[in-house]
């Protein structure tokens, strides 16, 4: 039986935030956290992504960015306080690839590990140089098929 794809809906300022941070960081990678919520009312699970907050890595290079746990937690706390939306929470990670390459094996392994901490699917978005987005979803340590929709 084929798994139902996770529907990832980017709405609000998320895509603009992600693109602005990625462009500003060039020629290095940057990344951060995806904020939103899970809509489990429909047959297909949907992850609503409203914001992409940056968590800078001072050691980032053109081919690497690392999410530092303390910096990520501090950025998440600040964003949740500032944005004040009652449904907002962590739904995944994002980072940029200045070269046109999709999620690496390391990227995929990282989101698989992260997904073990959550009941619902988590997302990994890779922002490519042409503003395209590569999507990976994971749940309970396993990869899930996913589709990206933008509003």
C-alpha cells in the first residue's frame, strides 16, 4: 500500500523570508526553522508553513550550514514570542544550497533523526539558486512522500 503524500502548504511570508535570507547569505549556505502547524482534519496530512526563520551559522561555507541546537532554540523562542500566533510551532528545517543540488544524504539523515521527536511529519526544505524548493518529509524516522503547494 502506497503512503498518502504529506501536503506541505507554504503560505504567508514563509517563501519570501526563506528567499531573502538565502540571497543575503550568498555565497554561503544559511538555514533555519520552519514554523507553522499540522492540519490533520483531512485524509491527507497537511503541514502549513507560515514562517521560515533564519538561524545563522557563523561557520557556514558555500557547501555547509549546521543548525546549532542552542541558537535554534533561542531563535524559536524569540519568533514564537514576536509572532504571537497561537498555532505556530516547529514543523521542520530549511537551508539553502547556493549550487543546484537537492538534499544530500546527510540532510535526509538529519531530518529522519529529527522526525523521531514528533508525532506528525516534519519537513526539510532546500532552497536552490533559482528560487526552487526541494522538499523532503519524514515521520517516525522514515521518509514520507510529499508535495509542495505555494499560496
